[in-house]
């Protein structure tokens, strides 16, 4: 036997241990490790590309602030507050939605359909609902990161809005709703293009209609009724309430929490029951 | 022990069953090979065993326990090397390993130590900080094998693990599989390199059109066909005849005009004969 093959043999003995030795090790995937794994995975994804993510996530809100805040905003009646104060909470809510949906949904769809790396998650002993919960949290944190950047950017535009712990809690819930929706959409997608289609049909309409850029009071009753049940309406309305110093309604929190829970349950059912993933 | 009971699998929009009432048993510590033509159902069966896909009907049991996506205790015994490359390509080699370890609840210290040993064995240690996207196809496959070893499975499922590997790396993987066998780890292997199955597997199943057509040891399969083969070349076409004794083979060969070759029968001959009979001239 050559030195190299002796070394290889020793390595192999180290790598492949006896069953008794392996089972005596403490190792167990559980709900906590599942959530932390998903969070770590999203962190790894973020830290590779944080510069690009940061710049890309600020471009659209910046343009909205210039075009609507400085431009068209002067023509929109938002009561006794400047339009930019109305717009910024809406942009923060939008950022939570877009970042939650995109960072989780798009990435998840790539992992499932293109890279097929989700196979390893599916076969692993990690409890799948806890992994989904971690993805939801990670997506929400990405949304909050952009939200905070928007708040800082808005200072250039002279906003004076109130931000407190409830504001951040609402941002978190909003991000969790759309991250869970992103996972659900990615699980149901047959091709990667389905995610873009889903975004066009579901995310884009909410961007414009859900109390983000203009008040919905003057909408027809039926349209207003539909808009009022959508999650982004509750996020932007609640955030604006806090930003104006009046506080959010508990209804906003309950509706967002209910959406997040419903999407998570649905996603978990699909993950456990769907025959072909 | 893995017990596969009456597994049927039909994919949506397909008129045919990918697996049609498949039942078999794989003993603990056994190296079990699955051979069959493309589309025979081997990968589907592997996917069902590891819960990647769920069967239309039937069940899989490991040590008497029914396998499902929620049975995390059973799933912790498995590792899978898929036929397709299934790694996060935006992650570095060490991150890919860390993700696998975390998914199996391994402590971080153990992940890092074990990863280094495995990557050294598979020759990827120099690449541990490289992003997976930049690795060659062969290196990506080695990374998948490394990842499968990290979690110290009791059952390792390998779907064509050596595709795209150079001969040296392939031999190294063979050594690895032999070591896994020595440690009583159950191995499920599909491969198109039939020599690989012949050398490594205790038993093989021939699968065709979603059905198991034969299960036996490679030696018995070869003995049943005849241990000696006479190859004849007629009008540019290879024709093989099989014989139980060398004398019979020589007797036959001496009357054949033109070029003939007498050799030992291999599992590939069994495969071609069996599948050729079942598929007609499709092969």
C-alpha cells in the first residue's frame, strides 16, 4: 500500500464510523433547528449579494418618491399631511410585500424547479413546517431591511413620520404573509415562468390598489370591499396609522396574522401531501 | 431493512404506470442495485423510498416503520445522491456542506470537522471556498457525494452517482462504497455502468417498464445465463451465445466461420439479454 492509499484508508475510517458511534452522537433535527436552518440559508444567500440587493431594492421606492412625492404628489389631496408622509408607509408596505415574495418565492422556485436543491430539504429530517416558518421569517426580515432603508431615504424627502415597535411588528407580519405566499406559489408552480405570472396577476394589482399610493376612500363600494380584505391594505393602512401618530387598528394585526397562518398551513399541507414536488 | 410493498406510481397526465405493483425487500447492510433501461422506473422508485415523490398506492417500510414525509426519525437514516445535480449553486462548497449538516440537526463544530475530512477524501478541500456554480460537472457530483456522507446515513441511495466522473474518481467512489458496505450501511444503487453493479452489489433487480423482472445476485444471474459467452461478428453485427461450460463454448465457436471471441459472461450480458427479450429490438 502506498502512503497515499494508507492516508485515504485512514480518512475513510474517520468519515464512515460504526453505527454505535454515530447513534451516540447528539443530533436531532427539530422545529428550532429547521427554522434556524432556513434563516441561515437566507442569510448565506443575502451576504453573497447584499450590495446588489440593497441597491436594487432602493431604486423603485426612490423613483416613486421622486415621481410621486415631488412630482404628482402635489396634486393629490391627503388631508392636512404632505403627500410624502402618506406615500412612505405605503412604500414600506410594498417593499415588505415585494421583498418577501421575491426573496422567498423566486429563490424557492429556482431551488425547486431549476437547481433542484430543494430535494435535499424534502428528504431531510427537518420538520417541513418549521423550515417554511424560517423562510417566512427570513423573507420578512429582508422586507424589513428594505423598509428601514426606505425610511432613511425618505428623510431626504423631508418626511416626518412616527415609527415605533408596533410599526416594526406590522412590517414583520406583512413580510411573513407574502413570504409564505411566495413559498406557496413556488410549490404550485409548474415552470419558473409561473412565478412571474403569479406576480403579474396577484402582486402587481395589490401594489397599486391597496392603499399604497392613494387613499381608497373614493373607490366604488364593491371595489373598496375587495381591497379591504387584501393583506397589503391592512399593512399600508396600519403602518400609515402608526406613522401619523394615531396607532394601527388591532384588526390590521389580526388580519395579517391570519393570512400568514393560513398561507403557512396551506404550504405545509402541500409539502406533506403533494405527490410530485 | 427496507420493505417495498405493492408500490404503484402514475404521474399526472400519463396514461402508463411509472411503477406497477413493485414489491421487494432490501436487507440491512446490503448493497442493492437497480438496473434497467432509461425510463424503466428506477429513479421513481428511489424517489419514493426517500419521500421525494409519494406513491399512488403502496407503502415503503424501514425497519418495520412506514416511511412518510413527516417521519423525521426515519428520514434521518437516509442520504440521497440524485441523478441530476441538486445543489445550491450560489453557495460555496463549505456552505453546501453546512446546509446539509444543519438540515440533519448536526452541531456546527461536527459539521465543520467532518466536512473537511470528507472534502479532503473527495479532493474538494482546495475548492471549499469556491462557489458551486463555478465547479465542473464532475466536481459538482463529488460535492453531492460528499454531502451525502456528511450526515452519516444508515441507508444511502445513489442514483447514478458516478456519471461524469473520471475513471480515477470513479474507482475512489467504489472504494468508498466498499467501505460503506463494511460498516453495514445499506446501499441502493442505480447505474448505467453495469460493471459497477456487478462489482459492488450483493443483489440486483432488473426493472423494466415499471416492473421488477428479476432479482438475484449478479453471480447467480450470470450462472443462469451461462458463464461463458461466444461473441461472433456477422455482417458488422455482434451476436452473443451463452454456454454453461467452457467446453460447450469452444465446441460452438470452432464451427463458426469468421471472427469469434470466447469470454466470461458479465452482468451486462444478462442485462442486454433480458432487456432485449422484453423490449424486442427497442434496445
